C-alpha cells in the first residue's frame, strides 16, 4: 500500500482527501455530541441522512429509519426522538410515513433548528 501511494500520486491525493474528510466528520460528530441538545443532534442527523451536504440536490425522501435507530445515532432515548419528530412534524419541518421513510419538504426550515 505504501509503495502504491508513493508511486500513484493521484491515488495518494484521493486517499489523503478521504482520510481528512473522515477525520472532519468525526470531529463534527464529537462537537455535536458535546455541545448540542438532543433536538439539535436529531435535526442534524435528519439533514445528514437527507444528504444536504450535496450541493446539487438533497434527497427528498429518506429511506425508512426507525426512531430507535435515530436514538442510537444521537445517543438519546427513543421517546425523545419520538417527541422531537412529532414537534418537527407539527412545525412543518418534516412529514414522514412509517412505511415509506421520512419526507423532508422544508430542509431549510429544519436547518433553522440547528442555528437557534
């Protein structure tokens, strides 16, 4: 692997970029866990699942993810996730169907939760 990285500069550049991207993502997750409320962590997780970081077009439908899985992702309880998902739905930030996944029609509005 080392030999290949030394010989193939394009591969080396891609590999380093991938490692740095993973490191940055890990740092962002750690900061999120330390400084944000569970509500903000949930909003961030839903936005990340919608692939908002893709500049061209975020996903309109997020594949079905259980509240239990979301709770594990953000280190909280399923009941807290349920509470916040209902709050997001009542505020019009998201609309979801348990059979088909989450529909996120107002991604920018959900992003407001992150900046409060």
